């Protein structure tokens, strides 16, 4: 999935992602607003995981949601 496509469909992507990453707050999602690096950082912060683990989770989620 192309991150530019995700940005264009951010509300749909975020809606599905909120189901997976429930620890992220609505404010977190507003801050991230289509910025992949910030989303990775928020995943690290909220879940206490490494950057590599956050990147891996996000990449897996992207592959599983090719059609947002």
C-alpha cells in the first residue's frame, strides 16, 4: 500500500487502525494525521515496543488492508 494513498484515505485507514491499536487516543490520531513516522513513534510510546517492532506491525497492517 502506498502511503500517499493512505494519506488520501486517512479517515478510513485510521478507523480500521483504531480497532487494532486501541491504546492510541483520538488526540494521538489527530497528531499523526497521515504521517507514518509519527504513527510509528506513537505505537512505540503507547505499547512500549521498539521502533523495529512498531514498523513491523504497521507494515503487516498495511499489507492486510490493501484496499482501504
